[in-house]
């Protein structure tokens, strides 16, 4: 394909994408396919000769779309949102064209500097204290990571490095491996599985603190477990507090946990993967109380802020801790300003880094803070509407308080009835949800995801759920 054809095909694809997104409501949100379906549709070896674009283009609808789960659909209620927007798509297009690999400042100065500036914008937008921002002679700052899981792992590894260093100051003869084997990380019993994965990778112990009746990890329970571990000869070193858990969007008590971490000298990380976007609205920042006691915090603009996956915003107060944990400095990566400018390769696990700041910059500029706040508040309003509909039907219950855009609900009765309801809903493909288990109760999660969702969509989805519920209850009622 040459530039002349690219200009034509590119415009065709832009039209196709706009049509896809504008008409997405009409598509079945969850595909009716079985594993391996694509093997029957695509040859098992690559073509010897290049194919024409029209043949390739036709396969988007013939081959790919029938097997897509349409995450941008207003009837997508599974997981948490993974939204796009037109300015974000334009940002991706441009960064793909530039395709620089911003591991050091010199490898593409604009990529590093835009990331620093936009991370400062975003940090201010969610009300982070100044010492999390890039400042002259400051040690704090923001970085865009690939995923929240990676941000959690990075935080754990930085905390681990600091803990080992501190321990060796007291016991210089201790081996790193020996210290590592005594380290303990803490999170709530509602924390995302990525926290467990980080502990697995870091080869550290992990303790799950039982949440209170509001599904919130509290300071006293955490402190008690830490003290018990110290008595047993373990070395507590790192805590992950979740703001907006995956199961029910509950919030750990950051203020209390922060006090414990300060007193006990533990690294405190905040995983706000979904809920963090809502902190651009001042009314939701109550959950951030105590953030000044935190060492690192991350959230995904790629979830609710209409910036494409991948984009996880992460801030640290002490970037030197990342440098120490990840610092390798081969000669071929050094440049005239090494040590003077930020080299993001020291802030992350991979060396290479996409120019992700462009899409974030485009989205923030094009919507403005007000436009993004409006988007968040509309998502919450629609979730409240759905919540009211569920509450109006005595066959259902909402076993955990709704927060933000996530409603969890179930049919009153045994877990198996709700599980059957969930399976039937998904198999019909008109709406898509995922389940969770909260304090032993099987629930269905209903997240408002798309900016295209309207009141009518919510009513239609509720109608679908009610219809299927009637069928299920008829089957289960003797
Ligand atoms: N943390 C929480 C609270 C989540 O809800 C999720 C995913 O939804 C994650 C972490 C993992 O996010 P990622 O896919 O960006 O690693």
C-alpha cells in the first residue's frame, strides 16, 4: 500500500469506524460463538502473495465482527468500562504514525515531556497533593503504565526494594533472598486478583484483611494482623488499599490505613483502577481522604475517562524508589541529559514505551474538565436509575450499596437462581454482565459503561432482565 492508497483506505476506515460506533446499539453485544470458531474462517497459513485491501477490508465484517464482544455498546454492562472517544482515537492514530519508543528523554523528548505535563494536569484534576507531581527539584511525579496490574506490581517491587535496603542497614549480613522470604504484603479480601499476582511475582507472603460490613478494609484489623506477623518474625512492608473494588465498587478506609502505614513504616499503594476517574468530580473525593499518607496511587483513564486502552495513570511521591528498584543504565541508552531529564525506563518494567500521552492530552483538551465531569456524572445518574428499577421489584435484592456506576443485584433466594439468571441473560446476547460472589452471595454486576447509554437503553435492559427472571423463577418454582 502506498501513500495514495493509504489516503483513500484510511478515509474509508474512518467512515467505517464512525458507522460502527454510531450503530453499535443494533449489534448483539455478546457473540454467539464457540472456542475455535475463527479456525474455520481463516486459512491456517499466511498468504504467499499480498492481498488487495478490499479483500482484507471485507473480512472485518465477515470474519472479525461476528466474534467481537462489543465493549462500546450501551448494552455492555460487564467488567468495568473500557471506553474510547473520537479525540482518543485520533491520538492513537497520531502516536501510531509517530511510533517513537520513549524509553529515555532523548529517545523522543516530546513523548517524555508531554507525559510529565499531562500527568501533572491529571494529578491536579483528581486533587492529588503537590508532592505527587513533577516539580523542579521534587522527587514525585506521574507516569503512564500499561495496566493497573502493572502499576501494582511496580509499587510492590519498589516497596520491596526499600524494605530490603532498610533491613540491611540493621543487619548488613542478611541475604536479599532471606529477607525477601519474610516480607509480607497486605490487601483487603475484596482486592483485585492482580494484587495476589504481584505478590506471587515478588515472592512475598500476602495477607487478606477481612472487610467490614461495608466491604471496606479498616485500620484496626490491618494493624492487628501486622502486629501478629511481626511477633512471628515476618517483615510487613507493603499495603494495597482499593478505592472502588471490582466486585461491588466498595472503598477501603484510606485515612485509617494511611495512619497504620505511617506508624509501621509500610509502603502504601492505592489501586483506584475504575473509581479514580470519578475523582475529577470533587464530590467523590471524600474517598481520597488520607491520600497524603500514600506512597503510590494509580487509576485507569482507559476505563472510564474515554482514553483508549492502554493507559494507566500512576503517581509516586518518591520516584527514587522506582529508580533504585529498576535502575539499569547501559551505555547505549545514555544521553547528553542523563540524570538531568526524566528517563521513564527507570519508572517501569519494560524498556520501551508507547507515546500514550498524546491521546490523554487530546481527550482532556477536547472535553475539558467540565465535559469529563459531565460524562462521569451521567454514568452515575444512569446507574442510580437502574438501581431504582431493581428496587421497585420485590423479586430482586441489592446486597451491597451502589457506588458510582456499578449496581450489584441478585434474585432473592439461593445462589443457583441468580447464577441461572446470569447464564440465560448472557446467552441471549442482548445485554452482557459478569457475576461475582460477595460475602457468599452470588451477584450480577451491572456497570454503566458507554457514553452512548440513554434512559431508554437502561429501561430496555431492565425489561430484558425482568423477562428472563420470570422464566427462571417459573423453572425454579415447584
Ligand atoms: N484493580 C481493580 C480494582 C480492577 O477493577 C481491575 C480491573 O478491572 C484491575 C485492578 C486490573 O486492571 P488492569 O486490567 O488495568 O490490570
